[in-house]
């Protein structure tokens, strides 16, 4: 123990011994008391927490059981059972598909009601009111009550915020249980529709015999009804109860939200047990460590559905902050600690008094011995204790007198030794070489001044180091080998490197001898003389470096010279011209390979011969004169065309270049001969082609002039106004026909095109031609110079450059004013006939419902009709008026046809949109849809809303023609620049005698009240205004195909219909 360590005084040890003897039994008794009290307190607190957990679990069981019992009481109520039985009867005689379609239809009506917080008008109000009265009794605990039939469809609800189809919900499937029925209790979950946490309690509804399940009831309990059972349990300030799932998920806690809990696996395994109890847990999920917790399972009976509570169990869990739980124990611990401290203080004081009386003489003896040891040999120890300590003091006094006499003699001898040591030390320290001594462990035991100055270390640093500490890394093995040689042979030498303190290397040569112990033969130390050889090493390195560098330069120059010779030889042989090297005497010195290929002279045949033998005699004088100029000092002369002989004696035209080449004893001339035979031939052909081309150009110029004159006459004498516009819509050309409107063609050049049109024209169609290059034919109104409005049919096309860019517009304008007047007269006559026919159709269509309405009014005015019959008359009158309203609306659509608003449209997207709107009609009539939409259709310039109206009308006509159980095929394609949309059905078909009249207004083959006969007529008008047509192909008994044809975006013409 540290209390008995050698560094403590005798007085301290005596005090410590007294304190420990008294404190040990006291500490043992206090510890046993504390542990017993802690155990008893834990048992009491744990039992209390267990009882509170059982109480909380019982309250929750009572609340949930009460909800189940009340739901079962409601399940046997006559009004509920009757309403469910009536709902189930509506499914009798229908297959599953029809039943599901009917449920989906009612669900759609339920969702489409105007006010979500109000019940729809079609509910059973009597049953709903009874259920509302039942709900009002427990409205503080209930969120809502739902009653569903044997298909999961809603029969009645106590709140309007409900869904209609619960067939796929977990509560209905568990409670109905395929007709066997079971009680179901859900998990506690947050319902966003009500903005609160709820608990779903569901029970089956049994028939009168209590055998078969005919429906299910769901009661949504508020979580607050269970929360009070938890929040009422409190323990002190921090103790409370909470509800938890068997997988460790917190469900309800009055202190923290479920997300803030940190439930560990140790806590779950400790509290999830079949019986109530308590335990100590390392973490109570609220931040408490080593907490006491109580727990109890919530028992809701054994007849619940298997997936109730999410397939888990509930349990209540009681905890308290450990600091509050152990507060009484901590107070006891404080009291015991205070008592122990007081006893310790008494023991300590008693020990100090006793120890001081025992230790004082020993302290005096200790102080005197220290003074004698420090050299005060005259000091005398005076003690009068009368015991062994007094005799020990006298012995110390005698020892001091003897030591004083011995020290005098020793001091005289040491003086002589110091003088000899100083002489030898001066000799070693000032030696010009470095000297050191090393012991057998490799440590420096002495280093002279010279070595310290060379290496920069202090003496203390060197004496703490070993020999291998001052050499570079990697040289340690050399040093160890040197030391081994020194030990084995008694002497050794080595050349190595020392590292100075600043990291600078110092090359040294070490010569050393060893001193051995005569008795043991072991090494005592070694003596080493160290010489600095850095300058010698530096000179050796320089010599070696210069020698190596010189050898490398010689090798590189040799390689460069060889490579240069090979490179120039390759260039000389591979040059494109024939080259002769000619000496001062005119003899050939060398030729390249190109010369052998062109002229055929080998180097063996021509070297040493006069160069003039190769040149034709007619060119030898010029060639000789030019070579002499080069020999006399000119570096280059002008290129000269000459002729030379090849090896076969044939002459070749060449271009000759002469270049002076310096080198060797005398300069030489490099003669370059370039074969120009092919160039001469091409020059001759080029001359012939030029003469022929000049003749053709003259002929072509005459033809172009004649064509230009012809086209100008053609344009100027045309019956239509022909013009061109630039991209700014300004005239760049116009023919003389424009003069019939009072304008001169010269006045219109550079003038805006829109200045000729009436103010209601803004040039939008012309802009589309400039923007997207669309060809268009349309009618405009031109103002003549006199101010007269002229109707003009304009055909415009884009003018493009070779790259497809739009440069302007070519337009042809035809004055159709007189033609329009004649057409107007004819149309007025046709309109009078059409108005008469239209009036007759309108009168017939409206007269039938009006006759029924008048008949009903007549019977009502008599006053003899029963109230039930009056309701039927009013409904019949309302139907008649709605039919008249529908006829008038479609008549307005037919009469107020406006121009379509064109935009770039994906026709497949339009078809998909229409199919979404008509899907309910297909499902209701069990019609299969076959879509064959081409994916690479181009964009169309159409009015999307108008085309949707056309396709919807054609699809609904196809549905009515099939009358249940058939196929409708929708197909899109492109054929000869026309986008075609096919609507094909497998219905009854159209008779041949009816087919020509199907587009007539008010013509219909449907029964009274089923159609007005305006749908196809309006559709045809829309398609024709898009420049398209509607084709019809029908065969009685097989079906009908309607094909909507729309022109592509770049061309648009009025086509009409083709039945």
C-alpha cells in the first residue's frame, strides 16, 4: 500500500495505522447496512410499480372491452341488421364483376358529392339518424361508426367523412372473416381524415339465426379515451405509466412523444412476459439508467382475430426517474458518510498525538545524521532519552570524529591526481583529430573537444548516445561489424559517415584499439582516433563524376552523328525530285534513288561521268553557265526548264534547281531535276478545255437570256398577281397584274405586305409560313388604291436556300371578288332551303317533348291526380324540358361554328385524353378496347378541344351501336401525307339507304329521347374547318369504321367529306 511506502515518515505511518485499525470495522458495518436497506427499498418500489402497471392494464382492458360490447350491441339492433340485409339483396342474381362495377359506381357518386362534410342525398336518412343518436351518446369517446355489407360497401355511417368501399380494408376483412365473423381490434394509428389517433374496434353482424355473418360494424375510438387510463397513473414527480407494444413500439406516453423514446432490446426482453412483474433495466427508454420498472400485459380475451393489434400484444409499463426512486437511499448514504467522517477525524487526532511523542527523538537523530553526511563533521548529537536511541547518538558522534581525520589525508592525495588529469585532458581535448572512448555497450564515455566542435553536439548529448546513433540509417550493420572486429582482434579501422547535429554528413576514418580487463578478459572500453576525410572524399567524387560525364558525352555524340548520317541519307534518297551531286569539274559524285526510278541511271553507271552527257545539246550551254555561277560562289540560281535523256535515250522535260553545298575540301553542286511531263500534258489539255468552255459559256449565256425574257413575259402577262416577300414581309418582286388594283409595281418594292390588306388582317398565317415553312391557301381582303375592298385567294409557299433556311415567301394572289358574289347568291338560295329543312327538324324534335309537357300540365290542372302521380308527372316534365334544352344547346353549337385555334398538337395524346373520359361507358357495356397508336406520328396544326369533341362523339356512337359485348378499335396512322384516325366497332352496321343521310342535321336512327341528330353534323363541320374529311365504311351485321382525315402541318387544303 502507498500509505506504507518508503517516502512517508514514521509519524505518518503511526497515524495511518491507528486510523485504519479503527476505521475498518466501522466501514464494514456501514456498508452492510447500506446494502440491506437498498435491497428492501428496491423490493418495495418494484412491488408498487407492478401494482400500478396492473391497475393501468385493467383500465385499458375495460375501455377496449366496453367498445367491443357496445359494437356488439349495435350489431344486433334491428335497424342496422335490416339496412345491411337490404343492401345485400341488391347483389342477388349478379356476378362478381357486375357487383364490383356497381360498387365502384356508387363510390364515384359518394366521392363526387359537393360538400364532403355533408351526407349525400341518396343515403337512407332514417337509418342514419338512428346511428347518429347512438353516436351522440358516446361522442366524447367515438370518432365515427361505420356499417358495411357482405361486400365491404358502406351501408350507413355516423359521419360523412367516410369512404364507400371498405372491401379491401383490414378491419372489414378481419371482422367478416369470409362469412365466419370475428372480433377485431386494430393498432392505434393516426387517421389524417380526422386529424387524431384512433383505435378501430370491429365486430361481425350476424343474421337472425346467429349463424352466418352478413356484414360488419367498425367503431373508431379516440385515443384520448385510453390515454386517461395511462395519464391518471403518477408516482411522485417523474413516475408515470405508458402503453407499449410487444415489439417495443411506444403507443401512449403522457410525458414524451412515441418518437422520442429509445427502446432497446434489453428493455423489451425484460418487460414482455406473460405475467405482471417488475425488474431492473439498464435503460428505461426515457434516459434513465439502472431503473426499476413495473409491467403488466393487457388481456383482451382469446376470441380476437389473429391480426388484431397488428399481430402483437399490448402491455403497460411503469417507470420513474432513478434519481427520484433512490432519493431515500441517497439520503441514508449521506448520513452514514457524515458519521464515518466524524469517526475518522477523532481517530486521526488521537494518532497524531501518539505519533508525535514516539517520532520526535528519531527525527532529531535523522537531522543530525544528515548534517554529518553533508560534511559538518563537527556537529554533535545531544539526546537524553535513556534508551537505545541515546546510545545510537553517541556512536554517530564517534564516527564523525574518525571521518574528519581520514578526509584530511584523502584530500592531499586527490590534489596530486587532479594536476596529472588536467595535463592529460588538455593534451586529448586539443588534439587536431577527434578522439573518443566507447564502453562495451557502445555508449560514448568520453569525447574530446575537437569531435564536439566538428559534430556540433554538447558533451551531455554525446555521452547519452551510442556510436551507431550518429551514423546515417542503413549503416548500423557496418558499425556493428566494426565493433565485433574490435572486440575479437583488439584493434579495427573503418571509413564511414557521421551525422552532425545540423544533419550535415561528415566523412571520417576511424582507427581504434581496445582495453580489456586482465582478470575477466572482457572489454572495458575502446580508444578511437577519428580523422575527417570529407575533403578527400569530395575530390574522389568529383574525379569519378567528371570521368563518367565525359564517357556519356562521347557515347551520345557518336550516336547523334550516326543517326544524323542515316537521316540525311534517307532524306536524300526519298526526296521527290531526281538529285545529282556534281563536283567542281562537272563530274557526277552521287545520285539518289528517285533518280534511278525516274531516269533509270544507277549510281554505278553515272558516278564519275560528266553531268552534261545527261542534258540534251540544246540545253547544255544554259546548264553549264548556271553550274559555273554556283561554283563561283552564288548560293542559288533561278529555276530553269530543260530536257534530259533517260537511260533509254528518250528526252524528258524537267525543272532544274541548283544549290551550292559547302563541306569537305571543295564545295559541290546539288542538281534537282523535277519531272514535268505530266504538267506539260495538263497545260495542253487545260488550254483546249479553256477554249471549249468559252464557247459553251457564250452559248449558255444566250440561252439564259432567252429563258429570262420568256419567264419575265410569263410573269408579267399572268392573270394572277405574283409576288415575293423577304423575311420582314416586304415586297421584293411583284408583276404588272397588281396595276388592276391601282398600284404601280415600282411603288410596292420594299413596301410592307400588310399595307395592302384591310385592318382586320394581321398576317398571322403568313408568319407561320416564315416560321415553320408551311404551304397555305387562304382568303384575304386587299384594299385597292381607290379604297375598294377586294376578296383575294392567296397561295403562299416558302422560298428556301440550299441548306433549308427560309429566305422569303412566294405568293400568288387571285382576285375572286366577282366569284364570291356569285357564290354568295348561290349560298343564299341554299341557306333558304336548309333553313326550311332545319326549322322542320327543330319543330319535330321540340314538339314531341312539348306535347308530353302540355299533357302533364293538363292533368295537373284538373286536380284529380294523386300526390305520388304528381311526382311522376313533374319528373316527366323535367325530362322533357332537359331534352328541349339539349336540342337548343346543340343547335347553338351547330349554328355558331367558329374558326379553329390551331396549335402544334400530338394526336396520340388527344386520343388518350378522350379514352380517359369515355372509359366508364366502355366498362359499363363490357366493351373491349384495342388501341393501335403509331408512336412516330408528326405534330398536327389543329384545335385540340374541337378534335376531342369529334373523337368523343364518334366513340360514344360506337358504344351505342355495339349495345354490350363487343370490341372498339382506335387506330392512328399516316397515309400519303394525311393523318388518319380510325374508330372501328363490331356493332350492327349502317344500312345502305341510311348511310348518305347520317351527316344531315337532326337525322337520327335512335329512339325518341336518345339523340338529336346533330352530333355527326357538328363533327363534320369541325373536321372540314381543319381542311380534313370524315370517311365512313359500314357493313350491316359486321360493324362500321369512321376515319377522320387531317392534313399534315405543312399543307392544308379544304377537302370535305367522303361517306
